[in-house]
C-alpha cells in the first residue's frame, strides 16, 4: 500500500514508546521506508539498536548525527521524508512545537520540516488536559498538523483518563490516508453496503446466506485511504475498518434499507452507492415469537417464504451514482445476467463476481468484471483490497 513512501518517525520520552515498534512493523509490512529520530529522553526507555533492527535503517539521535557525506542529520532527513510522524509525542514536545522552540535534535528537525506533520500525543491525563497543552494542540491543528487523539483508559501511572497514545493501527490508518489521498476524492461521499441479511424465522432461527462482507470492508478501506468520506453499512463489521469510516450495522433487509436511505438523505453531494451486500431474495412471511418447538410440526416443517423487496432497484437514482454487485455460479450466463441487472435496475455499473474455488464466499481473493453501458473491464484474480483499488479507478470514469 505504501510502497516507496518515506516516513520519518520522531520518538519522545514516554512509556508508550513500545507501541511505536508495532507501528513501524505496520509501515514496513505496507512496504514503506521508515527512519527513526530519537530524543535523548526516549533512549531511557528503548535503545536505538532496537529501532534500527525493526526499521532496518540507522537511527538519528545526538550521538549519530553526521554532516560528513550523510543525510543522517536534522536538515537532510527532513528532505528525505514524505511525512513526519511524532509517536509518542510528549506534552513537553507538543508545547515546544507550538512555541517554535528548537532546543534539541527532535524539535530542530520539526522546525525545519515543511511537509505533513502528524502527532500522536501520550502523557499523564493532567498534562494532556492542562490548558497550556490543549491550547498548543489547537494551535498546531490550526497550522495544518494532524492529531491522533489520545485514548481514555487506565494509564501506566495508574491514573484513569485521557492520555494513552492511539493504537498503532489507528495511527497507521491516519498516516496512510494522508500519504495516499487524491484531490479527486476530496469531499466525495461513498456509501458501501456489505454482508448478508438476516431474516428471522423465530427468536433463535433465521434465513441468511454465506456473504462474508469482506469485499465491502476492503472497498471502504480503499476509498477512505484515497481521501473520500466513507459510510459502511454492514452486517459483518471488521476490526480492520479505519476509525475514520462511519460504520452502521444491520441485520434484516429492512434495517439495511432504513440505514441506507438515512445516509443517502444526509448526503451533501451526489454520493457513490456500492451495493455489495447480499440481500435475501425471499424472507419468511411470518416471524414466530419465542422458539418454535419441533413437536409442533412433527416430522416436517414447511416454511413459507415471500419475495423480498429489491432495495437496489427501488432506490431513486437521480441523486446518486449506483454500482451493483452480482455473484454468479453459472459462468455461461453470468455476463448476460449482469448486463440485464445493469439495464433493469438502471445502474451506472455492475461488478460481476463468478464464484470459484479461489474466490468463493469468505475468500480474501476476488475476480471482477466491471460492467458499464459502454464497456467491460476484467480485473484478474487478486486480493480484495487490490481489486477495490482498481474498482476505485474505474469509478472515476462514471
């Protein structure tokens, strides 16, 4: 995801420094280049060697800074970096930054840096909530810096309150969005539905399907990282979903429709609606109260189903862009059925997915044919995130 992106991580003196090791691992996994700058206080918690081992690069600190044919100094390392992240950012460093103080290697590098700076504060609750620190954070925000808000939890000092550094994954998501965002998607609204509907038979049984919701989750991540405002309406929420995505949960098709219409009606622009959810075609005509006893039906039980509303077809298309998803098992007639869906439901595009051994329900892989009224584009078998990135590019042309 972050191949060839250069990330400089400043580390200050805080017990949360151990989380930075996991954060660096996430960046390395995403194929970013990572370098670390340590304050002298940070070295009291973890040695530079530890960060060198995980980042695979020399750490910049007072003793290693060099100006002899080297970029390991507070001026040239900033020119190398696409982004400067300070995690953890102590209250001391935050307040110095807001005052323009550059009395150590870290703050000198920050003052010389002229691209995106992101801060992940970590300090005792009283230090974070002190009016001076709060004023400094507001000032830094007004200057364009991004703040990963600290968590409210039991701190290492046994105080309970705001001050714990954000989780590494949440910081990673914020950084990835800043590095990958595109002007095209700025202020654009994306609405994605995912997962299968659950239609109750009684209070313990239901009619549903095998949809995992993974494609919708990956679509949401792809659009979020490109800078769009994303709402994900799903029956299968994921721990990988960035906290900046608006997530609404549903079970039944009625709940899905209500949530979808609510988000569409709240939209300030013409949103792109991706209907990746698997809505039951038929639902129980009657829902029993409690648990139906098997003794009441003898050796057989005939469950009466009625045809469900076609939510996608019923949507007013005048104020939205609509992209439907169609899963097929019959490869012979799949394309014909997808084109019929495009026409009959008045859609802008259909993502056709022919289920197979490698891309069955629950798989992390997919293969899509992106169909519009003018073209058909085959997206070869790949991870669902990679496929989502390609769908994103094709959506620009709608």
